[in-house]
C-alpha cells in the first residue's frame, strides 16, 4: 500500500470517528466543559507558580503551594470514586465546578485588595487545599461520565478527542494566562472563575444521566466500598501495574518548577515567554492526541505507552539543558506529545479492564496516583533550590523511566496489551 492510500484511509477513519462522536449531542457539551476546566486548571497552575515565585523569590515555596491542591485531591480521591459509583455523576460534576469557581473569585478578591502579599502568601495554602478536595470529588466522575455518554465501544476515540480538545485549551490558555498575569494577578483568577462557571453550565445542559445505581451499593458503608475497590484493583493483573506506572507522575511534577525558573532566572525572559513555552507543550499534546484519535485501537497499547515515556522524559532532559528559548520550545513540544499519549492510553486501558460496578473506584485510584504529580511540585522545588536545573531534570526523568521499565518487564499481562 502506498503513502497516498495510507493517508486517505486514515483521513476517512478520522472523519468517520468524528461524525460518530458528534452525532451524540451530549458529547458536544461534555467537550466544551472539559476544555473550560482544563483551561482554568492551566491558567491557575501557571498563575500560582508565577505569583509565589515573584512574591517570595523561593523555588521551595512555589513548589509547596502548587503541591497543596494535590494533597487535597489524593486525600479525597477514594471518596470521590465511591461517590461516583454511588451518586449521580452529572450532579457531582456541575456542583463541584461551581464551587471551584467561587473559590477562584474569592482568591481574585483577596489579590485585588492586596490581602495576599509577600507576608501573607500562606493564604493560598487553604484555598489550594479546598480546590484540591473538590477536584478529588470531581475527577473520577469526570472520567467515568464519558462512558455514560458515549459507551465503552467509543471510549478510545472519545478520550482521544477530549484530550485533543483540551490541548487546544492547553495551547491557548498559557499564552492567554501570560497576558492575564501581566495585566494583574487578580484578573487571572476572575477569568478562571468565568471558565469554571461556563463548564458548569455545559454540564447542566447534558441530558444523559448515570446508569441506575445498584441499591446494594447505595446502602453499603462507604468505607467498605473503598476497601472493596482497593482489593479489586490490586488483585487485577492489569489494573495493578497500570496504577504503579501512574505513580511516575510524581517525577513529571518534579520537573514543573524547572519551567518558570528556567524561563525567568536562567534565560532571563518574561511572563509571555513562560506562556509560550507551556503553549508549545499544548501543541505537542494536540499532535499526540490527534495521532491516537486517527489510529484508534489499531496499534498495541503497550507500544503507545513505551513511546509516551520516551518522548516525555527525553524532552524533559533536553529542556533542562536547553541553551536557548528555541530549544526550550522544541523540547516542550516533545514533552507535550509524549504526555498526551500517556494521558489517553492509561485511563482508557483502566476503564476497559474495570467492571462497571468498580469503574469509579478504579479511576479514583488512578487520580490518586497521577496527582502525586502535584506533590512533585514541592519535591522538585526543593531539589531545584538545593541543586541545579540539570540535576533536577536528570533525576526526575531517569527515575520515571526506571520504574516504567521494571513494571513492564515484571508484568506478563501488561506486555500482552
């Protein structure tokens, strides 16, 4: 088969998948809701990092405050998974989005009144913790609600396109975030709240509801539900190694404090350049998710997983040693491509191999592991302050690759996928 036929075949496959997905009316609302949520998250993370670094001049403080929301997510995720299996996911989604919007408005007001300054930056800690708790409730339902809307047979395409759509926000949001931060720290948080409100309205517009909950689940003690979810996940020969691999997210988080420090202190650039660097990662993520959407399930999941690790971790190393802004942009693109492949492949594999009764709890464990990424901000900031950019990126990347290699080699079931 020549290259023209291959391109023609893949293009038609892409168009057919897109048509099938958007023939589901509720999926359109879900995509917009996910875009706004992801854009809000992106702007919030970069705004917090820049604000704290500017006010405190401390990489450790920057890492600590950005890691706090991760503690909230990790602490609440198991309950969030149980809530997802027990209660109506649609309602959980729009309520949590509105509450996050309210906290963002409060943060903006505190910044406008100069209540948050170099002496009171600690106020951001409880605010970040509350947002983390809400995300811990929100995230499992957000992932599992996709299956309610499109069904398992279209899950790969739906998650791939969701990632593609979200990475459009990842491209635009950092550039916009850089402008918003430049205009004023408070303005960025007012804008974030408007995104979350729009996301809540989109979810309210969705007509699909979760499948009728099992009465036994509703009456069961929630701690017993959590325990049964843990037992199920760790006994499953495919889910267990995937959760172990997800823990490598902490090393991805350890590299995050490097970005503003590299841009601001090493290359001597400004907020807009920080935004452009994150936007380049978004362009890479868009390319990665577009490729996955096009190939669907025609390539083995294991191959995609391996390539995602290689792309992301090598990109991190190149970024750390980059002598110029151009190299930083190119390596950020490479990281984004690897990251998108990882973020599509792992949750799809988990949902495909989890039972309907356990899906919410399995995904909550997934979020607990990948959101060690937020904790990585703290450890990464500390290591960066005590050592160097180069040591930080080498430590995080090589540790991630080592865990992935050991897990894949030790799991025969995972190697078959």
